[in-house]
C-alpha cells in the first residue's frame, strides 16, 4: 500500500515541528503550512490523503478553511479544537470535518484517529454487480457512486460509509455506537453528534424532503434505520 | 426685603393714580353734562353707569366703587333739584338716586368678578406653561451631578421665586438657590423631607402682598424623597403639587439611571474578565499542546528505559493537569453570569456521575469515594457539558475544603419528577451565616479564603447552571458533620414515573 500523505495546518510552529517529526516517524509523508490560506494553496499544488486542521488560526480560521476545502474535495479532515462545547464541535463537523480532537491531545490518540480516517472501505473488485437501488436512489458499492434519478450525488467518504453501512443492514434499527464503530473505528462510540451532523448532511443530499426523511429514519435515543420501500428486497 | 417693600409701594401708588383718573373722569362727564350740554339726570345717569362698568372691567372693585360713590354724589348735587345742593326735594328722586347707586355698584361687582375670573384663568395658564417648562428642564438634568441644586435652579427660574430650597430625604442636605431667607425654616424642610412631619403643603402669606412662603414634600408613589421650599408669588395648590411631583419623578428617574449604570458596569466587568480569561487560557494551551504531543510521541514512539519513562510520565501527567485546569477556566469564563445557555437532552445519571469522576480522577486521589445511586433511577433532562461542570464544582469544593483522606460520598435518588444528587464531605462544614453567601459570585468563605486558593466563582456558576435547568442547589450541614450540597434536576419527560 502506498504511503499516505498528510497535511498539517497550524499557526503554532512548535506543534508543527512535533507533528512533522512524529508523523514522519510513523511512516507518513508530511507537509505543513501555517494558515488556512496557505493550506488551500498547497492543496492546489499537491495531493494529500488527510488534513489535520487547527480550528483557531489568525486570518482564515479552521472552520472557514474546512468549508473552502470541502467545496471541491472529499479529502479526510481532522480538526484540532481547543474548546469542548457542543456548539463548537457541531460547527466543525457541519463545516465538513470528519473528526476532531481536542487540544492538548496525546500523539497515540491522534495516530489512532489518523488511521481510522485513512481507512476506507476497499473498492470492490466485482464492479457493476453491487449496485443497490431503492426508491429513486442507486448506490454503487463498487465505485462509491450514488445517484438519484440517474443524477450523480457527491458524498464525502464518511457520508458514503455511513450510507453504505445502513444499506448493508436495511430495515433494522442500528444503535449509534455500532454505526460509529463501523465507520470511524473501534475507538469511537460516544460521539453521537458526529452522526447527527453527518446524517443531516446525508439527508440533504439524498432525501426528497430532508425535514421529513423517507429513507434514513431516526430512532429516538437509540440510533438510525434505513427504511427500504416495501415490495423491494 | 427692600425689593418687596418698594413693590407694594408701587402697587399702592398705581391704585391712587387710578382712583384720581376715575375722579377726573366723573368730573369731566359732570362738567360736560352740566355746563356744556345741560342734559337731564337720566342721560347723565347712563353715562355714569357706563363709566363705572368700564372702570370695573379695566381696573377692578376698588376703583369702580370709588367711581360709583363719586358719580352718585355728583348726580345728587348737580342734577337732582334743587341743583347745586345735596338736598333732594322730590322723594321720587331719592328712589332714583338709590336705584342708580345699587345699579352702579352691582354692575361694578359683576364686571370685577368677570375680570378676576379672567385673571385667575390667565394665572393658571401661565402656571401650566411654567410647569411644562419645568418638566422639560427636569427631563434633561445631568445625572452625573447632584440633583438638588438642578431642581432648585429650575423651579426658581420658571416660577419667579426669590429663594428656592431643596432638601434631600436621604442625605438631609439642603441646597438653597437665591438669597438665604429666614422665612424658610431648615428644620421644617428636614422634618418634611425625612417624613417625620406628616406630609402636606404648608403655605404662609408673607409681606409684601402676593408673596407666599411654601414648603412642600417631594414624594412619588407615597414615598417621600425630599422637600421643596419656595418664597415667591402665590401659586395654586395643584401647581405646587405638580412641581413637587415633577421633582419627585426627576429624582426617581436619576436614581434608576444610576442603578442601571452600575449594573451595566458590573456586566462589562464580567465580560472583560471572561474575555481575558479566555485569551489567557488560549495562550497557555498552545505551548501545552506542543509539550503534550512531544512527550507522548517520545513515550510511544521511542525506546527508553523504564525509569526514563517514569520521568516522561510525570511530564505528561502534569501537562494533563494543567490542561484540565485551563479547560475548566475556559468553561467557567464562557458561562454568562446568571443565564448559562443550555441544550437539554436525555442524560443517564450513572453515566454522568461516572464520567465526571473519571475526569476528576487525579484531583480526587486520596479521598475514599462512595457512590450510591438509586436502583433504576430515571434519566434527567439536562445539558451534559454544563451538568458535568456543575458537578465538578461541587466535587472540587469537597476536595479543596476538606482534609486529605476524608471520605466523599455521592448519592443519587429520585422523587416522582425530580432526581436529587448529593455530594457529602466530612470536612468542617459551613458556618451557619455563610450557607447562602457562598453561592454569591466572588464570595470566599471567611475562614478559608486565606488558606485555600479559589476564585469564588465555582458555586455561583454551579447554581446558575442548576437554575437554568429549573432545578435547585443548596447546602446544609449534615448532622454527623461535614457539608452536604444537593441539587435537583427534572426527570426526562418520557421517563417520568406515573
């Protein structure tokens, strides 16, 4: 497997220094920049697999940078935050971050998150045979393409994986923790707001009326359920 | 004083002048009628009545009365036979003369009362105008300066008083505008201002004519705020009351402005303190993040001896402690005093207690803990971040204010629609007179403020948080010793035991 490339975006030089050394020692190829603007610039020139993005930076902050990156990329983004309040977390996730970690953090924890976010459902070798259709929606498990009425819908990898997991377990209620562990990794389970935000984003993309979902249903205080239209397997 | 005397002298002079004019008028009519035209008594009688009416309407009772008498005498002397004598031959003429006199006097009286009414109306109109001006000037008083002098100046200016005194009901200070005047008794003003004297308006006529010495209470809504003394032209009772009311409104308004200003200053201070704390926390956290990530990298990625790892572990643990303290400070700084913003959701009580204890593990070290949670306790409707913060304040207090090695107990029980969580320690308890005070912002216990570090914010914030959840937080001393903090939280609606 080829070496993953990680871009570290933080205005604190000491932290960039530590991260560059530690991540390089882990075997990643590391690039680092000091601002959101520089990150966008760097992403135009080079390809990365994951971005570690500080939330609080002078100039273009992390949230804004995250939104800008998301406009034309579904690269994995881990946000570094200092605040623990729920609103800040949701703001980061809403902007398109896949994960966040609170400063100060321990490196092994960051490594685990990086591994979880680099992990992707492997492309299925049997393309074409793994298309699941329900309602107007078609999900190609092989190519990760999702389309509604033949129109392509772009999903981030995490959004696709959640949808993929739900499609694999249709018509049953799945607890939050199980989805989190399946999609983010075994270290996860309590981060229910990740799911809330992500499912809302997913609904906006595939539901005809996101405020009254037909397919991805909420099971209050428990989890989610993918409801396939009756009459179809 | 001289001014008042010359004023009344001037009034008397004017009146004498007017009476002279009246007499000249009567004499002129008599001369024209008797010597030039030679008309009869009837015609000249009408002319006299007309003159009396004009005088009454123009100048008033005294002048018209004098005119009436003069006219009657002239009528008798010059026109009733025998002429040029005061004797009257025909008894009919006695009747006529009497009728003339009654007519003249009645007419002059009527006319004068109409005139007085008009003058009264005019005076009221002017009073109202002046009251309006007074209300305008009291509306724009300078709230940063003392109010008494400003009220006195305005009243003096608009009501033509020679002296105005204002006595403040709180300070009992008397401010006098204009010349000091013995007739305004300071003792009386003070007695009225402090409410010792029953409040009524006292008015005494004083020399010269038309001048009154007035003392009136300044009150609003039944509360006496001060008193007002005036020496000046007579004012109607309603006008005096209105002046006093306007002064009262101005005082109350100013006091409210001052209180509001003070609240605003406190609010600004709080905001500034929060901003500062937040900025400071951020500045501390940045290098701490580098330390933590560096030391954890070394510990996990590089080979080293076990004893080397002990040192690194100390660095990491102490960095964690610092981080925890900084996060706690930021959390506290972010809470708006009095009204923390909360996002309610269903929370499992055992999980809340467990995660809080987990987070405070290092701090609670050395204190034996006992946790007892009622079997099958309902979930609560609460904000997990905020409730965790509140619970940490109570536990942190229990640790800070009790000797090491003493036990701390956490108990959770429930009633029909409330869950009660208690934190009980085995410390010295809380002095009876401080049981409420410790929840005030920035209050530090008298006994411990020297020996224990703290901001005096924790309990106040904890209470704000619990209140925002519609719960109560209180403290009592347990009978077996030690303090026991308790708070209630509403049970999650769908979990309510029916």
